[in-house]
């Protein structure tokens, strides 16, 4: 429950206070679209990567080997699935001008957090903690 409150604080601080929130990843994976079929997720790879969410700049930055900068074009919605997992959706544009969707997910039963970056032909997922 404490972690859920932290996630809500993160999202609401994005909406109201203009703070910079820092997240630290534990692992990541990716999958690609080939011949109009999504591949399986790659095996999770350990990763200690800093992610910042900066409401003042409407920007999410992932400091991986190649820094990924995503400008938030629109804060779309919050969804809750049948398991009670909460997802916040953002429409974004990266530094190359490509559209994508970023999703922040809190899994209630396992108390795990994930950040998804979804392009039309490529998807990343980062497991993270506060």
C-alpha cells in the first residue's frame, strides 16, 4: 500500500507541482514487430538505469546507454484493470520526432512497477523502484 501511495504521489506531482521524480530500474526487456506480428519479450536484462519524470518540462528521460528523451504531448488517462493494477498513459514524442505512448504501471498484487515505451514497431519495458 505504501508503494501504491508513492506511485499516486508521483503521478499527481506530475500533474500539479512541477517536481522532478527519479526512478531507478532493475531490469528491462524489448520486443519488435516483424511481418505484422509482435515477437515475444526478450529475456529480462539486469539494468541500473536512472529515469526522470520532469513535469515542469513535460519530459521523461531514460538515461540508458543512449539517452532517450520523451516530451509529454498529452496526459491521456488512468486505467484500472480487473486485477486492480493501475496504469497512467502518456502520449509522447521522442527527440527524433517519433510518436510513442508511455505507460506507468503499478501491479497491486506483486507491488511491482513498470514503465513501458510503445512505438508502432518496437516496445520497451523497464522494471523500476522509487
